[in-house]
C-alpha cells in the first residue's frame, strides 16, 4: 500500500478497508469538551515596541496568521465512537495495537467500551501524557494531562519494540554509571512532554495538534519499518509525519476540509502520497477564484 490521505467520513472509509490489513492505529478523536475549539496561529518578529515580552525583556510584535476552529460536542459520544472502534478492531492485524488519545472527560467510559470490543485481557496500558501549559483554575486542581488507552488485538502476540523506544534522562545519572546514564532509561506509563510550542517549527495552527515526539514514541514501540499505520481522526497529519520519519507507511482520514488544507501544506511536494477525495493542488483563494498551487 502506498501512503494515503482520505477526505471523507471515517466510518465510511473504514468500512471499505479489508480485514486485518493495518498493523497499528493511533487516533485522537474529539474530546467532547462541549466547547467550540479555536486556535489562532501567530508569527512573532523582534520589535522594540512590540506587544509581547520574551526572555530577558526582549520585545516582539505578534501578527495573526489565521484561525481554525471546530465544534467539540456530541449528544451521544460513545454512540459516535463505538462503530468506529469496532471497525478499528476488524482492520487491525492479528498482532496489531490500538492507541486511543482522550482526556479525563470520557476516558473512563471509552475504556469500558473498548473492554467490550477487544476484551479486558487485551488492555495493555493507560499512558498519561503530562504537560504544564495554560491557565490554572482556582476552584480545582488544574487538569494538565491527557490519557492514551492502549489495546492489543491478541494479548499473547503483539509488537512491542523495547529497544527502539527513545530513552529519557536519569534523574540522578551519577548513581547509575556512565554507560546507563548515556543511554537513558525506559519511559514509564507517565510521559512528561511539552505541548506543540506556539511559535515552534512543528506548529501548523490546527486546533488539536499533538506533539510529534509522543506520536513517534508510540509508532516506534508498536510497529515495524514498512508497517501500515492508520489514523482516522488525522487532523494536522502528525501521524503521517511520524511515519515518514520512522520508515512506516500511513493512511490518514479526516472529513474536515480545514484538516486537509493543513495536511496539503505539510506534505507539499511529496509524490508518494495518494490523495482520495481531495485535490491538494486545487484550492479556493480568498476572493473565491479557483487557483492551482499548494497551500
């Protein structure tokens, strides 16, 4: 299979896929926050009279590039996810792994749902991705983590590449010796990793973009080079970028045209991608005229 990006309803696309044809799945579905999620992308330039103060008092002027948003509210969230997770189980290979990225609002209910689809014995881990960014409410403990549920199709036969996983520094390297300190230690099920920096090179401006580092860690652990990785809530295409950097093939699906525009820009000029239901070369300009070019 070549790399593929599909524009359409992910349930309809999933139903066209053959049984047991995908080696790993990572999905980051809407979190059902009940809010309208909006992210504004900005550019900063050094300016003595700028509106933002940075390190050592240096000032920067911010320029708004664009805004992307989507509604994140479902009356029946589990009813929305269930048929898609059932299809995910069907299309996974016998030794395949599913990662479902959620937060505290729905993770408990989705775990019960996945226990019913995969079986409780197929639950491998709950990964906690912890970060420290954004506002801090004064009426409760500030929620600063996401939850990632990990299920394997066969609990007796699944991929886990221990030696391929990126290592993290020892807190007290002097206590473990130079060889271990240089290699680092295996991450636990709690991952401390920054969010995508506001002005970092990785930033695409997509509202729910996840860091490349955490997606690469999952892909390295649970798939082999040239395996097929599926993400049917593809968003900004981070799973595809992680696959490109680790030698995996990918299939991405999203019904949002905003997401497809972001991916068209992210993968511009890459000839090894088949686009299905979307032409990355055709787009609408601000005045409504159809032009040829890349986002």
